[in-house]
């Protein structure tokens, strides 16, 4: 049985009403796409731009640039392949 003295209350890490703990001042993570870069056989992430119109990033190995526009209908997929 856990000892109640082991509970540490850290300011700024108090549970939110939903029960999730989030540091004070922390921002909500931006959505991203997971991309399989065929050029270098590696995975990478493309974060959504601040204006929300596209996802953009680079291959982590060869730095090839990739931009993916956000479509009108959207998709629930989060993993894609770039050649």
C-alpha cells in the first residue's frame, strides 16, 4: 500500500478539472502528421502551421522540404508516406 507521505504537491502541476495534470504556462501541443520519408527510409513529424492552413517540415536526414495543405474535408489519418 502506498505511503500517503509519498504524495508530493508541486505548484503548477495541480490536476485540471478533467483530472489531467499540466504544468502551469504549458501550451497545448500542436497537431502533427507522421510521415514516412521514402527518400531516407525514416519517419518524421510535420507540425501544423500557426495559421492552420498546412503542415510543413523537413526529412530528418536529407532535409528535403515537405508541405501538406489542409483539405476542406480533412481526414482522420495521421500517418502518410512521402516520396
